[in-house]
C-alpha cells in the first residue's frame, strides 16, 4: 500500500497485479462497502463508521473510476502507457493510512463464490429484504397437479351442463311430438268406429315402431302386444314360431291404441286358437283383471291396471325377473303422452313400487333400470308443474305492481292470468314454434291437475289461468 499521502492506483484499489486479468468481484465488494446508500446503515460488513461521509464518497468515486479503466481493455492500455483517465485526488490521500488496509483488502476469503458475483447478484443481495414480484412464480408438483385437476373438473362440469341442456331440449321436442301423437290417436279412435281393421292402423309417432314380446320357453308362448299390423311383423313372427316349434296361446294387449292392436288379425291367421286379452275387452276379446296372472312354461306375468297413457292401460310384471312390460306409460326414449295427468302420476308411483328390475317398453330400447326411469318420469312432471306455477306467480307479482301503480283502488280478479300458449312461449322458448300447439295441450293437462289441487284457477272468461288465492298467500 502506498504512503498515506498518496492516491492508490486502480491496481492497488483492487489488489490486482498489472498483468493479471480483471474480475469485478473486488469491485462489487468495495461498492457494497462505500456505496452512498449504505452510509450510516451498513450491516454484516466491516466497520467503516470512523470515516466521514465525504471520505466515503471520494473512495466510492475512486472505486468506480478504477473499474471504468480496468474493465475496458482500450482504457486499461491507455492508462498503462500514460496514466490516462486517472486523475489524482490529493484531498483523499491523507485519509489513506496503513490502518485502512483491511478495508481495501478482500471482503471475502479467497475462493469465495462471492468473488465471482455479477452485478445482477449484487442487485439481488441489495434487495434481499424487499419481495420481488417481477420474476416467475413457481409451484410444487402437487400444486400444479391440483391446478390441472381443477381445470379438468371445471371443463367437465361445463361440458356436462352443455350436454344436459341439449338433452333437455331433445326431451322437450320428443315430448311435444308425443303430445301431437295424442291428438292424432284420439282422432283415429273415432275413425276406427267407421273403418275396418285393415285401415285402422296408426303409422306415426311410434318412435322406431311398436315393440312386441314373445314370453316363455315351451311350445306355447305368451305374446305382449301385436304391433301395427305390418306384413313384415307377421312374417318375422311366423319364422320365429316355426324355428322354435312353438305357438301362441294368449296375446296380452297393454292398451287399445292401433299401433298395439293392429296385428291381432295377422296373429289369428298364424295361431287361430290364440286368446286375445285386453283390459277393456271388445268383441272376441277377454278382459284383463287387476292382478290377474298368466302362466306359461318359464314365465309368469301379473297384470295390474295403471291408467294414464290411456284409461285401459295395463302393465305386466314378469315375476321371474321382477321386471315390467311398461307399455306406453314409460318409454325407452323421451316421455309419454297421457289422457289425465293426475291419474298418470298415481300410476307412475304404483309402477315404481312394483318394478325392481328392467322395464320392457312399448317403444324404444329396453330400460336396464326401470325404477330409475320411472323416477325420472315423475320428477320431470313435477318439474313441469313447478315451472307453470312459477310463470303464473311471476305474472301475478308483475301485474300486482302495475295495478297498484296505475289504479291503486282497482282489484282485478284476473290479475296475472295467462293462456296456456302464453305459458308455452316462456317455458318452451327454445323449442320451434311449430311444436307450441301440442305443447299447449300438455300445459293444459298440467293446469287441470293443478286446479284439482287448488293451486291454480281459471279466469272469469275461462280462457286463462292464474295462481289460486290459496297459493297467493304463500308467495
């Protein structure tokens, strides 16, 4: 170290041999020591508080000036030749005494990783007490997997809601088509009184066609329903009976609709001795009594009256499987039409109690869990009732507000009344208008059931419906 009155050279400041390569490790060390921001609050560094602020500043400037020379090869060569770029500061010289050598000596031991620190490392060290939000955020593998699982779950919920929405709209359209079928069926019923059996065949609104079931394992079988009277059905039945050397002893008809009775004539041609059974028997038929049993080799069928789809509708319980032939009260696709909703709901409750296994419907595929499907039917009808009540309740609230605002003294007894079509336009807003008319008939069925329960009432003009006073008191 030079005498106290002299100014150190850049090499002396950084304790560097003239021919040695320059490293910024010593520079960062001295900057940490003499930087103006650290005056008066140094921590974990050698004590330099014995120096005045001015001396510290002058030393800091020397450190910066020495670094500017040695880190630039061209400036370093110019300094080595002529001392260019290094001006003396006599006012600093008298502060450099031998006792200060440790302050210029290595802040870290030789070989310390800190000697290879970059300026970015110094930035991090200097900001060590301040949270840095600028960098990337890291998480553990468990947290990342949990995040991915959450995203997948939310996506699945979104997709499920979309599928449920599409399924709901599909079921609504099937229901409306079935309502339209009900109208056609009643028209055909009137026509059958004037038409022969050859022409009284329902050819529409039967999903993929009418299911018929051959029951038993012996030479004499039971037949559930006879289909629509199509030649292809009679040809297929003949082929099956011939291949199994069997005949039909009894045909059990679930209800009077032509798509279930249309094949009776063809059946009797194939099996002249077959007996035809139907709840409301007509000429040449035998009545089906409630809880009547029909036995054949390998199977016992028990009939029970369950009106709803029609007043004469019966279901047949297959005792060996706790299964049920559900006719048209419960279908393999969509929902069923009915003549009277109150009666239909009672029948569905009875069917649910007696169906413990599969359900074999009059239309559509076999239902693996018959009880669950019947439960869905009941809940669907209940949901429709709630929607109708909600529409009428909201209409009543809106009209009450408007009436009190416009004419506070007038109490309109028809306040909030709506026609079935007005209700349809709200509940079935996503369904094509071409299906609104059959939907209105279904809504009419619901309104008549709710009227029996005193939840709704008809308006004075008889064309509209409104929430009943007993329901108003609960709003």
